[in-house]
């Protein structure tokens, strides 16, 4: 059963229950009013009997009987005498109304005790009242049933109109599942719940399209970057395997292959780091940023003795993933080392949750500045240097995952990179 049909049936059932309840209440009100009129007639005619002796003024629909204290009838009219009527005649019960059947006739009776003993029983036929109630019930059933049918039709129309955006969403989802085309979008026609759902669906498709596009670009770029070191390693190994190289050239080929393997290892590690992306489960903890930078600087100085690091580190506490933060800081320092001339100075500053690394190299060309944090982007001047173009991309990824920023700028005497993280509360 479709959701549309279930919605229509539920609406029809709810309407039918409402109509049935209203119809029953209307019928009970009508019964109460009609019975009330009969009771008023009985009270009025009982008063007339007390004030006028004899029964000539009463029609056949309003017979009456007077019984004595023992319950014996005084006029001989065949009205049924019950135990409760005898109690009223004996002064043991008050006036009351009751229903009775005489020869298939439905009557309404008023029993009124008489002062000094005895009771007056006044009766009125309910046949016309019952017929009126039957007619009212018939018309209530007829009109109510027609109303339920009309309401069910309107419910079906409303359900179809209300579920039209859902059908569009379903069609779009089925189209994406069948074709894999993530460019599919749903027209947003309102600002209600369904409109917001359509908007979120479009946003989800856009995010998925962007993610898949990035994955494809990453695979394509990675394939290109992996091809170069693999080709160099294969070439060197083939030359060594042929055995036609002099001893010195064999050593040089092995050294070059080892260098390419180191580069390939770093490239694969960077690819794994970037592939994890937002799926990474950060282990957030309090990290003393100045201490983390000091350790990274000491490590970088040991790897690059040809440059000199000058540090100015103010105590700063941040909430971060220590491993990812160390990787980002190390990449910034390695980038500065790569562009610094021999004997150059690299200035490292930590203050207020911000790490600033400045080198005194050639700086960043204006055309390259917007792209320095892009994956696999390498400026023309960088293609002769080691690296895969992923180090700064990891820096930006780390900054964004921590809610911070990574920026670069060119200065008169080099380049300045900033890694900004939200500082922890004191």
C-alpha cells in the first residue's frame, strides 16, 4: 500500500470518526429535545388533572389513571402498575418519568404522588416521537455518509497535492540511483517543511557531487604524481639488472632509487592523510602550542642544518589533535626549508593560537598565491624541487578540521605562512 493511499485512508477514517461522533451527538440532542417536549406536556396535563376533575379534555394519546395507597386503579384504565408506582402512591417515592409498552405502543408516563395518599399516572404515546427520531437518524446517516465520501475525495486530492514535492524527491533519488548523475536537482517551490527538505536534498547532492569530484581529482592527480617516482625507480633498477653500468653509476642509480622511494613514501603518506579528510576521528585534547612548535623546530633543524631557525614562542594552550597539529607544523617548517637559501634564517613565532613561519626565499608569485594550499599544486619554480604539492594542502585541512585558518602571503624578502587555531580558554 502506497503512502499516499495510507494517508488518504487515515484521513477518511479520521473524518468518518468525527462525523459519526457529531451525528451521534446530534441524534442524542434531538432525542433529548423531543423527549423533553413530551415530558413538559405530561407535566402540564398532570397539573390540569389536579385542577379539573374528569378526563374529558384529554385525547386518546394522553390517558391517565389514579391509584390509591395500595396501588388499586380508581378509573379502570389499563395502564400497567409497577412496584415503583405503588411506592409513590404510598408516599415512599417522589414523582418520576418512565417508559412502558402497551399492546405494541410505546408510551411515556409521569407518576405524580397525590397529597394524602395515592398517585396520578399520566401517559403519552411516543410513537410519533420515535418516528421523528428514526427520520432524523436516517437523514443524519445519509448526509453524514455523503459527507464522509466527499471528505474522502477531498482527502485524496489534498494528499496528492501535499505529496507532490515528495514524489519529486523520490523521482530525483531514483534518477540518481539509476544513472549516477549527481547533477540532478529538485525544484524548491516553498519554504515549508517539504521545501526545506527539498533544499537540504539539493545541498546533500551538491556536497556529494563535490566530494566525488574531489575524489576523482585526487585519484587523477595521485596517478600522475606516482607515475614519476615509479618510472624513475623502474628505470634505475632495469639499468642495474642489465649489469652494464660501471660500479660508480650503479651506486648513483641505487642512491637515486632510494631517494625516489623516500619521495614515494612521503607521497603515499600524504595521500592517506588527505584521503581520510573529514572522516578522521580527531582526538581533541589540550595541547601546549608553543611546546609543540619547539619540538617541531628542533626536529627540522636537525634535518636541515644549512638553515637557522629563530623562534619567538609565547605560551599558548589550544584544543587540538596533537598528531595532526604536529604534522601541519612540520609541513610548514619543511616548506620554509625548501625555499630558504643556504645560511638563510627562518623565523617562527607563536602567539595567541597563531603559528607564523617566515622564510627569506624568493617569495610567492602573485599568480601562485591563491593556489599554494591546493592539492598537488606546484608552482613553476617548485617543479625542480622535491615534494608532491600535498604538504600545504594538509596544513589547510588540519586548520579547517580544527575550526581555524591557514593563509599565505608574499613579503619583500620571502614568504609568510600563518596557521591559526582557536585558543583554549584560560
